């Protein structure tokens, strides 16, 4: 159980780093950005990334269910 929690924490840290790097390259975080603004931007991007991943996973599961139902029908 402890390894699963560790992997979840690593995954969340990776998403935060990804959001920070993405915001830096898109220009939303620059040398004039305050720490509070950067934190808000990273938080918003992290949430957006997690929601996108959830939606993609849900779509993939739904597509798989539809394929399985079509295979059973044939």
C-alpha cells in the first residue's frame, strides 16, 4: 500500500512540474510573474491536465465497452 501512495505522489509531482514547464514556455510565467501568480497558474494547469486525463480515460473506457458490445452482437 505504501508503494501505491508513493507512486501517486510521484505522479502528482510530475504533473505539477509539467504544468510549470508548460506555463514557462507559453509565456504565462516569466521574470515579472510573482510567486503567487505562478502558483495559481501551475495549480490551474495541473487541474486542467488531470481533468483532460480523466476525460480521455473515460472516453477510452466507453470506446472499449462499445467495441465489446459490438463483438458480442456479431
